[in-house]
């Protein structure tokens, strides 16, 4: 302030001196240099950091799918075409996650679908090519091919450039991941439900889990849920100790083919909200379930819960189960914003892309393609949607959107209706 006053006094003295010497000035008036027009070089505040997380539900590999992806000319498998239409959406994300509901135990033991899943390694390669970064390996088919198959799945995923969460090779390894995404630390864990305990042994999908394998799978028992929830809270604390600013849990839970969450899902959601989890991505029901926000008991925290994202790709459909809802899935995009000055991260918006699995015959073989329904109907021929397939895809979008966005869902949009705000 003192410096500004001195500048004004100098200007006044010069004007008085000019008047006393009767000097007439005919030049253009000088630029106004009053205090109000002096510009200061204010430091530019750092802009917020914005990132997008994308998540999808169950990536399955039933036997008809495996057969469809085999090329008799080359003797190899290729799953890339499954994801070609959704690839742009996945690749534009900063962190993309999926649930792999099969093992990658190798071809020596034979590839198989339900009930004991074992898919070719090329499925992992296709997921990487589509843009995925992290893969949940904790689900009710984790142990379909035993310990060796479970461990080989980890090896294959990592070799293909994908980070597995939910299982580990030994107790010294982490079964979770803290991703550094544009300077935002995002912790991701994955848990699966167990089937009832038999003779003191935990079971998954009815398969007995040896005691030495128990610590290698992140799972929870409904029979001992309160203790399991305490362990999940400890996982949250551990990830936060490692710098995680955002906590995500992939939960393999719920009742198969039920379009509404059950009481266990709701209880777990509230507990995880109380424990500081920010986002829950649900899988296992094989159909889409609604989205809901939970508030922690202390009112200090909110958690986004996507109860079930449905099947991302599978052979489950009306022709096989007489259930059209098993053809439906979601890509859920969560937009995060980090205020650099306050060092705070918030969920800015959530967008959904309803998807539908198109299966059709070409050259005597089945073709499986995931179709993004927010853009498919402007040029359906581009997505091989004609006749009955087009009708089914339109009905899929309608029922999915209505169901997912049922109730009071704030800050959740269809991808085609939302524009990310420009950084300040």
C-alpha cells in the first residue's frame, strides 16, 4: 500500500512543475498510470486434475465363446473382435477395470466353460488391447482349476500388462493395488463371497479351499460377516497408509439373476461406506442392478455403490437361459477431480454406457460383439444391428437405463448426455 501512495505523489509533483513553467504539451496524452490501471503479475493457481475411471462387470468365457474365437487357419485364438466397438470408450479412460470370471490355467488341461472355467491366454491379451489396466481375479470361479490355475492366471495377466487384484501368490505379496493415475493415488481391492463352510474348510463355488490357500484369496463368508467387514476396514486403512486418496472395492456378491440387491449387499455397502470406501463396483448377479449413494454413519463420507454391472460379455442370453437381462451390461465412468491447493479429491460425475452382447452367425460360426448402446442407433448397420438384433438392442437400452437410474440418483448421467466441464 505504501508503494502505491508514493507513485501518486510523484505524478502530482510533475504536473505542478509543468504548470509553473508554462509548458504547453500538444502530444497525445500519456497512458493512464493511475493505481487502478497498474497490472500486477498474479501467480496462476494450479488447475484441478481430472481423471476418469471406467469399470465393467463379468468377462466370461463359456465354451461356445471359446469355440467362436478359434481360427482353424492359424490354430490360434483371438478375442479382439469382442471388444472392438467399446475399445474407444475404454481407451479414453485413465484407469479401466474389469472382473475376469475365468481362470487362465493353460491349454494343456483343455479349455472349458461352465462349470469349471479355463480360457485361452489370448483373452487377457484382448483385454489389454482394449485398454484395461486392472483385473479383479477374486470371484466364485477363482479356484475352478485349483491352486496352479489360480497362480498361472496371475502370471498371464501380469505378462500381458494387466494388474490383478483379489488374489496373490504368497502372503508376502499384495492382493491389492494402489495405482498412481495422473498424480492421484487410487487403491483397488477385490473380494468374493464364499459358499458355506464345510468341515471347517472355506469353500468357493462349493470347492473346498485348502487352509494354505485361504490367505491367497480375498473372500468373505456370510456366516462370519461382521468379522470379515472388520478385515475389509483394515484393508482400507492399509491402502490409505500407502497413500491411497480414493478407495475402490470390487465386490463379487448378490444373488444370481436377481435385478435388485439383497440384504447382504446393503449391509456390506453401509459398512464399507462407514470404513471410508469411495466406490463399490459390483459383479456376479449377471444382470444389471441399480446405482445408489450411501452416507456414512457419521455423515462425513459418501460412497457410490454400483450393485451390479451385469455381464460385459458371456453366452448367457435369452436363447440359453430364457433371460434377456443376462445380455445387458454397463460401462460405468467415474470422473474424479482433485483440488491441488486443498489436496482434496471428489467424484465430479458418474456416467453410464449401457452395453449389449450381440451374437450372430457369420460363415457358420458365432460372432460375439459388445455394443455401446449410447451410440449404436445413429448408424446401427455399423454395429451389425439389423432386424431382431436391432429390436433387442433398443429394448436392452431402455430397460437398463430405466432400472439403473431408478430412484433418486443425483450426479449420474448417460454418457451421451454429459459433457465434462472444462478445467478452471
